[in-house]
C-alpha cells in the first residue's frame, strides 16, 4: 500500500484520542506522522495493527503488545471487559461478583487494573 486512506487516518486518530497509555499513544502518533509523509514501513505497520479486532481464543486474548485493535493494549482490554460486562448484564447476571486477576506477562497488572 502506498498511502493510508482517509478512513484509516480517521480510525487511527480516533484510537490515539481514546488511548490512555502514553507509550502506545506516542508510538502510534509517530507512525501516523511517518505514514502521512509516505513512509512505507509506517503504513504497513499501521495496516497490520488495524487489520481487525482480536478475538477470544482458547487462551483468551493474545497478540503482540502495541497500539491498534489487532494488538494487545489497554484499549482492547477495556473494550473486552466492557463487552463482557454488558453480556453479563444483558443475560441477567447482575447480582454476582467478577474476579479479575493477572499474571507475569507484560502489562498484565496494568490491564487488570483498567
């Protein structure tokens, strides 16, 4: 791909605006600037990071850490948690408790706190 579409630029900009993580926000902002300047590597990285949402597998959500819906990051985890909470509520599970844990993987503790 030789450039980002206006729709992709809007999608990336919206992601940057909602990302609470300074590191991934700065990383994606730099990639977007480089992509707008025609950097083919930056364009390819953005296209890969926005290639689609992560889906739950047998081990839950798994992907490389980084910005965008196809990577593991705070926005993806927050959206997944909100979706799970909405499903519980919609299916009448409103009086129980939910336990959120974490392990030794990178950012697991940050994701759990979010």
